[in-house]
C-alpha cells in the first residue's frame, strides 16, 4: 500500500514538473532571442521613465533619463547623476555637489539600472513564462525572474518583452523592502552615430570640482 501511495505521489509530482519545465524553456528561448538581438547592435540609445513606489513608506517618486550603450561601455543619466563607464573605470558625476567619484566597476555589486537593463537577466535568476498584455497596441510578454541567491535585495522581476521587436519594453522590480520599481524604455534607437567623447572623462572639464579616486 505504501509503495502504491508513493508511486501515485511521484506520478503527480512528475506530471506537475513537466509544464513547469516547458514554461521555463519558453522563457529561456525568448530571452535568448532578446540577447541575440541586442548583441547584434553596435550601439543603442534610449530614454527611460521609472516610478519608485513603497506604500508602507508612503513613497512615490518618478524619475527619467537617457542612456547610450555600446558593448560594456555606457553613458547614463540616473537619479541626478551622470554615470560614464569607459570599459575599465566608472565615473560618477554629481553636478549638484560638483563632485566626481572614480572607481573600478564590479558587476557583482551592481543592482538593476539603466546601464545593465539589457543584460542583467542573463545570469542569477530562475525564469518562468508569465502573462501577456496588450500595451498601446503592442503585445508584451512577461517573463518572471526570481533571484537564485536568497540574500538578494530583489524578490522578483517581471521583464516585459515586445514580442514583435524582441526589445525590452519594461521591467517591474519588486524589492524585499516592499519597494516596487517600474522601469519603462522608450525612443530606442540602434546603430546611430554617437560622439567618441560619450564614454570618456576629461578632468579639465571639471576644474575646481572635488574629484575622488576610490
């Protein structure tokens, strides 16, 4: 009798696992298409809007900015600062305080931001197929990402992908603190002519500023 019960339990467990694996495979396949699409471009520029909301803390804030990405290099405006990464050094330029911080970038320490929104999902998350929505005439398929590390600041991320272009439309990031960040991309342009100075820092342009090297 025990053998029969155990057999029935294993059968249902296996039957339940099959659709879950299929959903994960669909999510993996879609994200591979997204990655391949972005890697085919020499550079990208886009604008973005983000909303940070935490009902318990009575916080609701909107921010916006723009980004230029080329390979690992980027030039991003974010939360009142300009971030420039030239491939080896990260320059955090704060115009309000007239301060520049120069450091080495550690990918392990980076949270989700406009600088890595196109690649953050490649490692460190389990993936599953989620809902599809019609957003202003476009079909957006969501993939649910759950951090593998239990000590992550993020509880989950819903990554919205335009099924026609295979471009990321938005990311809904739920933090363990209760904060929900909705990040939406717009005006995406690819392979445009961008100034060579986009990814460089010239200290002469910041004469009299506080420049700190970490």
